[in-house]
């Protein structure tokens, strides 16, 4: 079975790991520790389109990603959302938020320009996240 990642997600993220259902990606924006889970199911745009077992797996994988971010950065809040207005391919954002972050208390979307990670910082973060999964 082939699976193609949306080109926007391909451009804006780096791969972390693959779980039973989802590909786990890290957003290329150091302002917000931000994971994206993409169910590896072709043509799926909405959670309701997943098979019932896949929906259950998705919730568990969201919890796993949430726990990883909680252990990694101890955020004030986690934001979880599946918008899909720009990228129609089903994907779920898990974003660690802090009262002092530049978008607080609003959403991260449309909040200024992304700040890229330094290469070594990105490599170290991905390596740490892999261990947490």
C-alpha cells in the first residue's frame, strides 16, 4: 500500500517516527513544540472517514503524542486539533502551549512567521522524541 504525504506537510515538518496508524511529524517552528499525526490512509480527509478501529487507534496515538510533549517540555496547556482548511489530508495537531508563548492565549495558526530550528537543535529534538515514543 502506498501513502503520499501532502506536499505542505512534507515541506513544513520533519519526520519523527511511525506508529501503528500515524506518521508522526515535528513542525519546523521552534516557537511552539508541535507534533502532527497523519493517519497513513489514502484519501482520508475527516476522522469520521476512518474505520472504527482506526478511530480508536488515532485517539490512543494522540494521547501518546500528548504524553511525549508533556514529558519533554511540561507545557501549561496542550492544544489538539484537526482543522484541514489548508491541508485537506487528515492530520491532527498536538501543540504544547505556554502562557509566555508569542500566540498565547490565541491559536498558533497565523501567529507570525515560523522560526526554524538550528540543525543540531532539530536533530537533538527528533532523537529525544523518538525515545519518548
